[in-house]
C-alpha cells in the first residue's frame, strides 16, 4: 500500500510538492543526520504517513544540504515541522516534541 510519505524534497521541488498541493494537509519535516530528536521521531513520522494516507502528505527535508530552503522558510532549529494546506502555512512546530505531541498536532491539522 502506498503511503503519504515522500522523501528528499529540495529547494527545486518544494513549491510543486508543498505549495501546489491542493485539498490535503502537507507536513514538512525538517531534519538532519546529526539531530538525535529528529532521528527518534522518524518512526512516528512514518506511522503518521500510514495512518493518514489520503488526508496527509508528509515530505522530508534533510536540512544541511537544503540550507537555502531552510533560510527561505525561516527554519532556525531542528526538528521543525511546518503544516500547509492549499499553499498556506497552517502551523509550525520548532522545538523538540514527543511522539504524542506530534500525533496531536497532525490530528488537529488534518481535522481542521
């Protein structure tokens, strides 16, 4: 079964994959290989993609190689999660969160 998880979003693909997506929430996961909280949340992000298939699209941005995109979107720390719908930012989480806090944020964004 296909899930809503797409990896390797770049500066070049961000607009198409996130801003031009219509009708569903897009969660952008800014992460880095040296970010332990980011790595700890990866299983939760993958599970959310399965749980909300059809309602949520999750894209991941490995931040160090995509520094220009992070600067453009004012991402100052990792992990950061941005939520978009129909090209507009709905919510931003820029702190270390528990898996339960992330699940609740996704639930409220999808059900809004």
